């Protein structure tokens, strides 16, 4: 398993990261034995980066991951997140500290390697969003205090929200990492697709991150399953929308079919492999998170990663197909 530097953190992260979110469902709705089998196999494959969050399964993901890591006792990097409720100015720091303590208790750990702000970033206050002023004046000091206390190694952000304020935070050079949607259905490598905010292109973000030394974490690589061949799984969350570029999951699936041509041309073994290798192809991306429904899906993801980044010819063909999305309704 290839290792990549996670920005300037000093962490050498596996290019495939173990995602513990709710879309695949294994770490929130799966059987305990399957969860342990998947983590154990991930370790055998060389995966050393595990990403969870308090809101995944209302704490179940952290609890399950903590249980498995306690049993296996591996030397790995663990990342979790805080998504703040709408709190008043002056209370953000306390809310972050409380959230971390609760996450650590569920994980059964004294510290995490990476603690990430999971709120969307906005210009003006909105429900669920934080402005750059709130982040810089309250979130960052709270994170720095937690780092000084030895509870976190580094802190990062999730790059979802409005372009201008998000780039303001990137340019500040304070956050060590940023997670961002990155898949074949998104023509730019950091594309705004959450339903509550208008779609915006901020494809300069990865370049801006590189300037300040931020590490990139690719998320939604399979577009909620639209790029995984369309097979369903009992644990997978159904009806996932706006995880790619279309307004619905069905629209994403339809667009995904256009990339079958690249598989037929021999650029990748399958659409799923193409999706993973596409995300790996950006040098600014340190690790690509893969969500699971079944432990066996790890094997396929590892085979894709072993193929390495896509060739220049394949990336050119990808760009040709992505260009056909222009002007189509979202």
C-alpha cells in the first residue's frame, strides 16, 4: 500500500483510507464480527488511516471503531470530526472541547491524530454553517488549546460550503488538512454539491492548499455508490442524492455509465477501479477514503489502489467525458 505525506503533519498515510461513515454502513449498522474482520484485513493490506465522526450513526461509528481498535491494538492514525450545532458566539470553544471529550470516550482513546471541523463554511451566518470570523476567532483557538493539551495531534476542516470564505480559511494556512468531494462526476476536484448551497466551482482549491502545505483527503470518491457498478447492499444507505454532480442519485448513475467506455478501452478494470484511481491521480490528495458495506469490498479497493494513478491518456479521456456534463441540468 502506497504511503503519502499528509500535508505537513508528518503523518505518512495510506493512499486508501478506511472510511467509517454511514453511506456504506458497515461501521454503523454492520455486525461486530464483520467490523473486526474488515479492520483486521485493512491492516493486513497496509491501510493505516481511519476516519470517523461523532454524527456517523449518532456515535455508533466511533464506538464500534474504538471497540475494534482496542481488540486489535494496531499502530494507526485515527481522525474524527466535530459538527457544531448552532451555538452563540463565545460558546464555540466550550462546545468543541465537550464534543472531543465525548468522541474520545466513545473511541476509548486519550487523543486522536486529526480532529476536523465538519461544519460548512459560509460568508454570512446560516444554520449549520460557520463564517471565517467564527472559525478563526473561536474554532482555531479552541483547537490549538486541545492540541497543546495533547488531546489532538493536528486539526483540519471539511471543504464544504461557499467558495470565497473557504479559500479565505485555506489561505490562512492554519488548518493541516481539508476533506473534499472528489470523484469522476465532479469536473473540478473540490466541487460544491450539498443541496443547501448552490453548486460552485472552486477547482483552484487544491493548488491553494499545496501552497500552504495542507493535506488533501478525498471523500465521496464513489459518488455514494453511483460509481460502484450500481450494486446495492442491505447495509448501504439508500436514496443517496447529490453525492456526485447530478441532482439525484439516478442522475449520477446515468452519468457514471458514460465512463464504461474507459473500462472497455482498458484504462481500468472496472468503473469502481477507475473512480478510485482517478481520485488518487491528484498529487495534492494524500489519502482517499473508501466507505464499506462488506469486508470484501476492501479487496477490490486495494486492487484498484495497486494500479496507481490513471495514465495521462486515461485522464484526458475522463476530461472529454466530463466536458459532456456542461450545460446539463443538475
